[in-house]
């Protein structure tokens, strides 16, 4: 059974930084991509950033230049370095991955709260 376990959320002042981590575990044969979504109260879940197996990345426009996604393939772990945080970045951040076990499936973590105070 696949698990995505996030860590690193918390409370930070505007302009500060946080680093999120997400580790995938289970009988994983390969990982197509790993990434982060977020959902603020009353809003739809939205893509923040994603990194593919070959290293390509994509970012939402609202985080370009502030957030950096990276990955440790040996540890099946993805990181999101968040700098210059703004109050509007406050949300629950979810790890997401498309990966292969005995089949290809899309998996989600349980979410970690990020709160940015003004």
C-alpha cells in the first residue's frame, strides 16, 4: 500500500520561509511525477508545483520566483521550499504523486497546514 507522508507545515510571518517534505513509501516501481497542491478555505484545490521523473518542473504563476520544488529520487521524496510567503499562501498543502506499483495510480497525502500571518 502506498503512503505519502507530508511534513514541514506551520505558522510563519509574511516574508518568511518554510520547507515542506513528502515521502512516498510502499511497493513503488517507478514515479512519474510528484507535486504539491493547495486548498484554502472556500476555494478549489489548485496546483502549486510539480516535478517529473526526468527533472522537468512546472509552477503555478502565483509562486514563480518564490517557491522551488526539488526531489530526491533515492528517497522517493519531494520538497517544496517556500520563500517570501504571503498571507494568501495560507492553505492546506497536499502532496500528490502519479506512480506505479502493480498498476499506475494517483495518490494523495493527508495534507499539512501552512499559515502565513500578516
